[in-house]
C-alpha cells in the first residue's frame, strides 16, 4: 500500500495550536478513509506516527447520541 500524503494536513497544523478534523475532512485532505478502530487510530496508524513525529497527540471524541423526551 502506498504512503498517505499528509502535506495538506501538515500546513494546517503548522498554522494552528489545536486543530480538530472530521472524518470527511480527513478523507478530503488525505484521499483515504479514516481508520474506524479508535485504538489503532490513536496508537498505530499512519496518522498516529505522523502526529507523534511532530510532537502531537491524537484525541478522538466518539459520536454522541442524546435522546430527549418530547413533552
């Protein structure tokens, strides 16, 4: 498998202190789907290695579903 090009992501990270990225933004910037396994994404993925090499860590916030009673 070919390597993922993180150059577009790197330019954004260089201009910002903290940065959040949605799955769709990740796909648009890298041309690849974001890994589904959160543990893999944080520790072993190409993105994790990229972040670590730049002194960054990854935090993933899972999707939250809230049920509200209609009164």
